[in-house]
């Protein structure tokens, strides 16, 4: 018989920081936030929405790097 899936919560401050970073990146790409950014404005020749998409990609990459630095110190390497 299979074990039911269990929700694992972080147990350290760094773990909670990683969860917060990832949630901020996810929320920044949701529809209500995107509608705030979807304006007819050009930034460096690009529409503001395109610049926002680049910001989200950069923020997700940064969140993964920070998460790896904070939470990636395991003995299984």
C-alpha cells in the first residue's frame, strides 16, 4: 500500500525565507499583479509587460540561487 503524500514544512529560518522568496516570485506572475503592470508604457523600447516578464525570470533565477545557497548545504552531495 502506498503512503499518502504528506506536506512538509520548513523547519529553519532559511527554509521559511526560501518559501517566502518562491511565493513572491509566483505571486508576481499571477493575473492581478500582471494587470497592474500591463500599461501602454515603453521602457528601453520594450512594453512594460515584457520588461516585467524579464524581471520575473531574473527574480526566479535569483530565488533559486539564494535557495541553493541557504538550503543546499546537505550531506548528500
